[in-house]
């Protein structure tokens, strides 16, 4: 009798459904990921030195991925494939998935695009390809096919059409050529059918700016991509177009913190207007497809025009407030937002260590979480996780008073 009972119990356990956590076996697509608040996005680069010659290893990238996963980041954006970093990234994700089938991390894969004669002393030819462009696209196709469970989007170019990118920008016809090429590969079943193709560019380049951007080739491009990936950077416009940056006349009696909060709220409203300008232009040409934010961010330090000798925009408090308010808006609006960026990288302006481009990360190169993440440190989110042999601690040793010594109130006066 005991033996029979034992057999019945074993059969019951074997046939009973087991509780599963995560999405093992589920097929995620770009369409399911974009606009999904459960899959927050961030821009990623894992370089730890002032030179890109020293590339992050698979082991180092796995450290980073574990940190991002602990922050509930599951969707990361990269910028080019002409370094080994992205191949290492995809290898690292694969290894983490093999160890834990419920680990999730998906990639928006960037292919860098330049015009002919870019980065040289020769005159740039905007409507011709750099020799490297075809190599970049070919490698992006290879990686997308090799890692179809991870790579969900290919982005053709990064700020490649905006006219202030003087050293390398191209006419929209170049981006259109490559987007069309990739869409044709999908039709020929030479790329995954559900892979989405876009270009990630400044809001103005997507029609949200002046009439100089409103061309037939741009309109064809908007119709060719699966969705629009736009950039918005009010931090830069605290210097270049500070119409929203400053303290209003009727805010003079507020505390310094309240003044700053109001200024950052206006910065977010400014970004929303840029987003809406792209949507408006898109619809004006008879197109209605998703628009998401491929890049936005707020540096925490600068010795340039955004720092204390300039617009007084860059510090950890303002960066945290911008992040929080933008996340609140994008989550409520169903917009995916890839924040720039996960970790500080100091190769971006190696000649000026205090330059703003080196300080957009949420975690610095000393493995210190910036103000935005202090509560996460307190809650033990990063417990047991290391970066470069160091646990994740807080900047300023978590001292609010020390942090606020570096927070400056904008000095400009705005009309009510």
C-alpha cells in the first residue's frame, strides 16, 4: 500500500505545473518591448579607461549586466559594431542566459554611419557613404542573425543626419538606402522577420526642427522605418537655447531646491514638446507609427558651458530629478526611453576629464552610484555585486550636505 501511494504521489508531482518566474520560452519582439514599462531601457558602453583601445572583456560586461538587471533594466542600446565590445556584450548576455534561463536582456544594435571624407581634412560629401558604412551594416546583420533572441532592433546611424554633427553627418538619402536594404533582407528571410529597423537621431532630424530638414528623402525614411527613435537633450539647451532655463520672477521667494525643481520640470516639458513636434510632423505627412526616445540624459559634472561657470546645469541632484520626471512621463505615455547612460566613460573626452561627455552615467568609474541610485544602495539592490573589484557604494559617501555644496541654482530670470 505504501509503495502504491508513493507511485501516485510521484505521478502527481510530475504532472503538476511548476511555478515559473520570468519569460523562459516566450518570444519577445521589438513590438512587445517598445512602450512596455516592464522593460526599461538604457544606453550602454562598458569602457573603463580613457582609450577605446582597451575594450571591456566579457567578464567585465557580465558584471555590468548583473548591475543593470538589478536596476530592472532589460533593454540596452549600443552604438556601433566596429569594436569588439558589442560582440563581447552579446556573448556575455548569452552566457548569463545559459546560467539562468530567466535572465533577460535585449539589445537595440547600433550601426555607425558616416559621410564620405568624415573625420578627415577633406570636404565632407554628405550624399555619399564612408567606405566603412557597408562593413558596419554587414557586421550588424551578422550579429542580428547570430543572436536573434537578443538583438531586437537595428538602428542605422547615431545622430547621423543632424547638421551640427559637422564632422560626419549624412543626407537622409544615405540612411534611407541602408534602412531599405535591411528591410529588403527581412523580406528575403535573410534577417528575422520581427526585427525592427530604425535610425536614432536628434528630434530636429526627424522633422521636429526647421524647414531645412523637411525633405522628400526624410519623408521616405519616416515611411521606411518600423518606428522613429528620436533624441532630446534639454541639458545642452540650457546653454544653446535657454528659453526654459532659469528662475521665473514669481519663483524668487521659493527655496533653492524648489527653484531647481521648477527649472528641471520646465526642462522635461521642453523635451515633451520636442517629442510632440516629431509626432506632429510625422502625422503631417500621413504616417502614424510609434515614436520612442532613443537617447536623452543629463550630465552630472562639467567644466564647460553647462557647469558652474556657465548655465549651472550639471550636478547629481538635477540629473536625478530629470531622470525621475522623464521616467514618470515616458512610463505613463507608453514611450520607451533609453537614458544616456548606464556608466561613466572617460574616453569620450579624454583630453578633458571634467568634460560633460565623460559624466552622463548613473554609476561612476569608482563604482559609486550617483544620487539617483542612493536609495537603491540603501535597499540592498546591489548587494553582492561588484564592478572592477569594488562593491557599489554612494558618491559623496551618501552625505546630502556635501552633495548640495555642488548644486548651484540657475541665475537667469524668466518672465512669468
